[in-house]
C-alpha cells in the first residue's frame, strides 16, 4: 500500500487481484463461476488465462483512493465484455492489497508453478531477501 500526501489530499493506492474461474473441467461455461482475490497459480498458461487491468479512483473525506485491479479469467471474450465481468471484484478493495509484482505477469511467487511449454520462466519475487532461500525454491 502506498500512502502519500499531495496538496493536502492523502492518497492511498493499492494493488488487488481478482480471478474469475468461469469454466468447468470439460471447458463448458459454469452455471456459477467462482471469484477469488488471488492470482491463479498457473497464470503463466496463456492458453488458459486472460489478463485485464483496471484502475478505479475516488475521493472520500479528503483521501483519494486508487485501486489498481489486476484481473484474471479463464473465460475468453465473454458476451458482456470484461469490464462488467469484473465490476463487482474491482469494487471490492482489500487494503493493504498485494505487492504489485505479484499481481501481473512479471514475477513468480513461491506458491506459483511454471511449465516449460509456457516459455521462459519469470524471476521470483522476494519481498524480503532474508525470507526466501533461492536454493530451496529450485530444488
């Protein structure tokens, strides 16, 4: 979470992740999808996952809030479009949110996995260099 003051207005900026699981195992559209506030662990599979980015800003009681929402779904070109599909999740803001590096496609988290068919593996994100032992991850 990034908090700054600009011309007497406090700014609180967060990064959130929304994933909509909309397909059944057989590839048919689910009657009821599932919304999660975490990136899918197999997000590197571009055949399966579609990524969208939305930014929502508003001012309330002298504070400007900015939600950078990283959205993932296994639905391709939904009939209603991506903004309405994710609208409810974009408005459900979690504070302090997630590190931006663990929302998009730039870095792997220790819980993610990667298949060589998805291309070159991204680097791991280490929020605190002392928290992870890189040798343990690659074993």
